[in-house]
C-alpha cells in the first residue's frame, strides 16, 4: 500500500505524462481526490486563521469555508488541465529536454 506522499507523487507523474490524452486526465480519479483534499485543507486553514486573528469573528464561518472550498476545487481542476496542456507544448517544442523542463518547472524542494 502506498503512503500519502507516494499517492500524490504518482498523481503528479500521471498528470504530467505527455503521451496521455485529456480524456485520460479527466478520467483519473486522483485529480479529483487531490483537488478536493487540497481545497478543503487550504480553505480550512484560511477560515481557521481568519477566525483566530479577527477580533470580530471568533466562530468558524461555515459558509465561507464551503464557498472557498468549491472555488478552490474548480480552480485546481482548471490548473490540472492548464498544466497538462503546458506539458504537451513543452514535449512538442523540446522533446529531448521534456523530462528536465517538466521536473524543474514543478518540483522545487
């Protein structure tokens, strides 16, 4: 069984494979799981920090959380599609340097 980080790494490599089609990308359940996970995480952190540092609002704003989660979810899906087309363009323009350009453009540890 793969761990948390291996799962998201596998999703990254599956969604940046220039040999796949857009249909393969959209049929991949990993992009939806990843987008949902990250949107809930980021919206939760934002709402928590807003309620923690705001003197007026000490309770969690559920409506803000839901709206922000939905917005981030769709934004991340659009991001997957945009990154996929960018990877396709890189592979078409520089097929010999595709792997180097892909990994240096997205991985920064």
